[in-house]
């Protein structure tokens, strides 16, 4: 009985086979078309030994890959991001090869850093490898734990887990990663318009670099859950802040999208009191941030960071680093 190709092999094969049409409707990849086209190409070009052992993945398995990437970003485990880093890189290579999926590619490109930094933290502070049971020597009796030295942290995470989180969330980690990266090619043409929109709405113009973290400065970027534009507005939030979706989607208009993002950021800043918390609320939602603040009793982003989704915990330090690299300022200085 044939087994299915692994995700990484599957995406590598599609990339090598050449572009196919892979977009259905407004934003969601057409997994049925990708699967059927891939199966045809696989049967034509894969070596006999591979064809005898594998079959091409089903539409459901393809959809599962993108679902896992989204779930890891929305979850609370940086280890999940690290585990999915190879698949995220392969997915980006595949999406970037198809003109029809370039918008989704730019959404993923803006988030690949989170997978990379989580994987870097795993390399810096490796997970312990348990010895195999047959080879494990008898363990001597362990001395009783000293008072005041608990074996686990109050969060239930190991000290190594917490150390990896601190590494990934650290400002210096993000500065090292971004300090030599050139700005997105599209940014130069868009910056005057976007900065003017932020100034007009009383928001520090340096925060326009949020668009690099949201969309790689692609006005047509679109997420697999329906967010679109430079600042990745979901439909409901877009309407709330004055963007029409019909007959033309104004989320794709850089000036209108930037003005809406500035208005939203201004509202969040008034509600939460500083720009780091405003950005966190922009990313994970103000209700989710409010619950985390209430649960922890925190007042700053640092107080609540560990209680937020994995993407949000890395999103704010990434934007802070971008401000330092692009504008020679910081969130604390705004």
C-alpha cells in the first residue's frame, strides 16, 4: 500500500515541477487543484522507485499543512514554531513560485522570522534527549530537593523552556536578525503615502514599519484566514474603521489601509496606554489582550508577554527591532 509524500518532499517536488494555477476565490489556495495537478506531474516525472512507494498528498493533507502553520502562530508553544520551521520554509518557496499565490507568500514571508527565531532558540538551548530505556543505567536515588528550589516553575514549564522563550523574545535576538536586512523593495515607493496617513491621524510615523511585519509591504498580501492589505485587516475590523469591501476592496488601497490602521492603533493606544500593548492588541485582538492583563494583573507588555499567543510574543519585539533598524528609534521612545 502506498504512503503519502511528506509535506517537505511534496512542496519541494511542486516547486521543481513548475508553477500551476493554485488560487481559488478571493484568497484560499485551491488544494484540490494543487493535489490533482501534483499527482499528474508526480506520475510523469518521479523515479519509478519513488512512484512505487509514495503517492501525492490529498487536498486535505495540503490544507492541514497551512492549518498547522496558522495554529502554531496562534498557539502558545514556541517549540511548535521550531518544529514547523522546515515546512514553513518549503511552503514559502512553493507559494513564492506561483504568481497566483504571491499574496499568501508575502503573508507567510512576514511571519517566517517567528519560525526561524524559535528554531534558533532550540539550537541555542537544545531540548534534552531522553536516553533509550534498554540502554539507560540504573539511576541512583536522588537527594531530596532543597527548600526553596522547586523542580518546576509556577507556569509548569521547565527552566530550559523558559530560557528558550526568553531567547526568542529578547530584543537583542531580533536586532541581530534584522540589523543587516534591507527594507522591502516596495517600501520606498509607499512610505511617503503611509507616513502621511499616520501623521494625519496622530500616530508616530515610525510605526509604519508595522507593515513590514504584517505584509512584507505588499498591499495585496492576504492571509489564509481572510486578512488583506498592508496592515492585514480582517473584514469586520476593516468595516469598523471605514474600509469598504465592495465593490472594490479598500484594504488593498495603501493610503486608505494606512489611515484605517493609524485610526485603529490610536484607539488601542488610548485603551492600553502604550505602543507595545497597542501593537500586541492589534495582533491578537484587544479582548484577548485584556483577558491576559486581567489574569496576570500586569500593566506592561513585559508583564503579560508570556500569556499571549506565540506570534504576538515575537511580533512586538520584531517591530521594536524594525523601528531601531529603519528609523533609529524604539517603541519606548515614541
